[in-house]
């Protein structure tokens, strides 16, 4: 079994990468996703595309859920015997913690893809706001996608590449839009030293049930407010909603809001918000309009 860990900060493009990578492939693939909130959003995004996925919702696989991660991997291997296991840890997990769990689970070596947001990476890294999170990610990655190059100018992309190259000169660097790559993934290294510099990030998470058939304009207004900081410092927000205009997926990352028609009716309309100093009551009220 091939194992690939796809890591990156909240909103960098992990789910997008896996969706694009798996679509059209014939090998038997299972995605193990550790999402935020009670009802994980990414799991439903994968299953809407017919991608087999197993969810480990809430908590963080690099610490409190490490044991669950190990037993879940062992269960997946037994139950599905996949040819390829892709793991999407939550966007705050340190990859070193995931690699340690894989070692204990005995899956053999894994390759690690690190995804960074071309427009935001350098500033976030240099601000030190995220502690050693990025260092842990970059140092442990075999391939690094400098993603969202459509949103960044050439100097920003080149600065990100220089910085990544100085932290890990051995990683293969690729530029990407929508986390799409045109070359095969490199083989997993036979031996890996896990560099554990990482402390995982601590954010609050709020999950809110949204009214079914919410007005589309109201959901747009809610995401505008979220991205402008009306409900506290939002690092990431995502929602699956059956709106008055049909099913939609909403995403907010660093003040950008992205919405797209969803492939099918959503099981339960919901919103997950990740950040600091979140106004939980106001968020719950907003979801009931
Ligand atoms: N403009 C742009 N948006 C992107 C790109 N890659 C991903 N996105 C969007 O960024 C948001 C977060 O992506 P997602 O894959 O859910 O990130 P994750 O939290 O790391 O799993 C989604 O709205 C994506 O559609 C890209 O290359 N360019
Ligand atoms: Mg995701």
C-alpha cells in the first residue's frame, strides 16, 4: 500500500488536491480525513465525488487523536485493502505527529506533500504567528506545492520558493493552481528521519447547523461578515448549505470568500468556523435566519 500524507495550513488546498488527484484514477484509494467540527465537511465533499473516505472528526490527529489515527489506519487496511491511502490531517496538525503515528501503525514509509498558499505563505512564516508549525510542515515534506499561484504575483511566488528552499533544500518544489500537478508523485523515501519541531496550532472551532433552504443572499452576507471579522478572528470557515437556490459549498480563507454549486443535495446544512475570539452566540443566531 502506498501512503501519502497531505499537509498544509487551514485552507491551503489539501481537499482540492486530493479531489483532483484521485478523480479518474483506477487504483483502489481510500482517503482518511481528520476534519474540524462535529460533522466534517471534507468527508461529504469526497463522497459527493465518489471517493471512498473515512472520517476522524474533531480533535487533532497529531496529539489527542493519535491513538485513534493508528487504530483507524489499521482498520482501513483490514477492511478495504487499499492500494493507496491518502491522509488529510486537519490544517493545524503537525505532520511529524502524523508520521509518528504511521510508524506505529506499521504502514511502511509514506510520502508527504506539503501545500502552501503562495500569496500568504512568506508573510505568515516570517510573522512567527504560527510558531514552528510551518517549519515542521516544510522540513517533513518531500514535495511542496506552492498553490494558488493565480492569486499571487511573481515576486510573492519567488519569495515563497526561496524561503521554502532555505528551510528544506531537498524538497521538490512545484507551482500549482487548484493544487493540480501534472507529474506522478515521487516514491516515498525508504528511510525518513522525522523532524519534530512542531507544536500544533490551537484554535477554537464552532459548528453551527444552518436552516435548510436558507436564502442564498443571506449565506453570502454571512460569509462576507465572517471574512470581515464580524464574528471574531476567523482563520477558516466552510459550509455546505441547501440554499433557496440549490446546494452550495462556501469557503472563507484569509478574507477571501469562495462559493460553488455542490454536486448533490446536502445531508445537513452546516457551517464550521475556526479561529480565535469567536462570538459563538452570534454565529448560532446567524445560522437560524
Ligand atoms: N483561487 C484559488 N483558489 C483555490 C486554489 N486551490 C484551492 N482553492 C480554494 O481554496 C479554498 C480552500 O481549499 P481546500 O482544498 O478546502 O483547503 P484545505 O482546508 O487545505 O482542505 C477552497 O475554496 C478552494 O476552492 C487555487 O489554486 N486558486
Ligand atoms: Mg480540507
